C-alpha cells in the first residue's frame, strides 16, 4: 500500500542522519521537509525508517523513468563493467556518439544538430551562453523575470526567480537584461490574459530595444517554454511564436531552456513543440539520464562551429551517464511521453476539480506531468498564500505525498513519468486532505 507511514516524521533513523548532516554539509541547501531516502521504485520512495511515500517530486523532475527503472539500471551496469570514464573531450567512445545521434533525431531543430555534453542544467546553459556570444560576435543576453537557469555565475545572471539566489554574489555577468514573462494568471504591465503575450513582446521591442540595448548587440534571448522554478507558468504559444519572429528579424539566437520541461515531461519530448517554434539551441538536463548527472547544449549544426579547445568538460558526456540517457530516451519514445500526456491530463483535471471546495486554490496550470497549483489568500486580489503553500507541502509530506513548492506560492507536481492514473488519484486525495488541514487554520 502506498503511501504507508509507520512512524512520526522524521523517524528516529532519519532524525539521526539529519543531525549528522547539519554539522558537515553546506547549509545553502533548501531541504523542504525531512525526507531521508533509503530506496525507490517507480513512483514510490521508502525512507530509512520504512515509511513509504508516493513521489510527485521525482528529485526535482529528474527521475523521468521512475526510481531505478530496470532498463536504466541494466544500461548503467553494463557500461560500468566496460569502463567508467575516458573523457569525451580528449578521446572517443560509442555511447557519447550514439547519444548525440539520438538527440539529433529528437530535437525540434531542422538541418542537422550538434551536442555539447556537460554535467548539469547550469552547465548546459553556460555552454549556450558562450556559444551564443561566440557565434554572433555579440555580447548581450535577454532573459525573463521569474526564470531559473542555474546558479553558476553566468547562468545566475540570467536567473530571476528569487532574490536570495543572487544576493551576495554580485557583480554578475554583465550585459544581461530581463523582460516580463507572459503569466496569464498574473498578467504583467497592465495587460489582460488575452494581451499579455503581446505586451511582453512589446516591452522588449519598445522598452529594452529603445532605452537600454540595441538589438544588433543582443546575442540571444533565453526562455523557458514553461517556467519551472518560477511557478510552472506556461507561456502562451503566440508569445513563443512572436519571440521567434522577433529574434529572426534582428539576427538574435533563440535559446530554449528545457532543463525542467524537456525529455517528455510536458507530454511532448520538448515543451516548445506545442507552439511549433524551432529554437536555435536547447539546454537539456534533469530527466535526460533518469538521475545520473548529464547536461546537454543542443544547437543547429552550423551554429556549433567553435574550434577545438573553445569549450570542454572533463566529465561531461560520461559514458555511464550516456548509457543511462540512451535507455531513458528509448523508454520515453516507446511509452512514457504518451503516458505523461495521458496521466498528466487526468491529474490536471482532478486537481482543477478541487478548486470548488478549496478557496486556497487560485490557478491550476501546466502540461503533461508538469502541473502547478497556485495558492492564494483571496481569489479576487490574488494575494499570494506563501505561508499556506509551505504548510500544504508539509501536510502532504506527513501523509506520505512528496511535492515541492515552485515560485512564491505554487505547489508543483512533477512525478516520474511512470505515474499511473490510480497513483495520480491517490496524490489528489492526499493533496485534498492537506489543503483542508491548512484551510482550517489559515482560512
């Protein structure tokens, strides 16, 4: 039976390990609740005290094929028995070449594709930034408020999700400008849900390009088709289409950050496919290798023409990670992208149905198994229910459901793509109970 909570949380073994962690691990980690995992299978997790949870967090949208999928484990084991590392920046091995071929086949970019391999999403974004500057000879970048692109110094300059992520680290990479993101629930700069896409494009054209930066000095515009850390906000298709027109007009590269929304999570292999837009580059990580560290910058073949030594990574494209990614792509293509679309639609409909009984729910949005529920104190004013959101996440945890916050006041559902309809129904039932508990205190 899942979930199955046998002890108070955290249990004694979990508490002992958390106490050890406090003295030796960086305090910068944001641990939302005291989960100490022992093992996982599919969409379930067991902690060190034997408590079993339903996982709708998936290691922050990483475990695309579920915990320890047998096909992925076999691919990892088979490769590990051959060799663990040889550095693809200096030598050659088949897993890296095969993975590049697979990515060229699935990336929504026509005319040939090349891949640069790193270890994480932020490294994929750093590669995109460097390539954009190198290929265009321009220095400036435009990103969006609410966006999250990583925490290393280059990608951090693009990140505009939470001030704490930037506080104390300046000055950051120069030449980065931010525009409003078209959030239909919280329409920026006085727009309406129907006009917010145009308003955000107009801001770039008539504010940034008029007052701050000339378009012929902009190397790239970086955008998440669905903002992840920012609250699971889905960009309207017409916004991405107009953004593509704008970048093409001015010779600016369009970079899609699909670190969280890519690899099947949205119900398509890449979320940008919903609007029919072809980017120049895509940053990929998280779900690509089912939990092993891997990040990829994918670009049009003619664009990725930098010379040997221009950019490299000792561990990027590690053969074991590549083997895991190859197995992951097979599972996604054969069944799990379709399952994400099917179960995701079921989950979103069920979560939306809770709104009538829960005044805390302001908005339910997403695509596939990337669903956000924004909590508000008042639906008319849309006052953010920040403390209530945190309380709901904790209440869900105590009942055996793992979810995470996103943005200031949203709850994100990002389960493994193996989630079944029955498991989705269980998640909604527990979320319903958690909302009721919090509303009895706060509403």
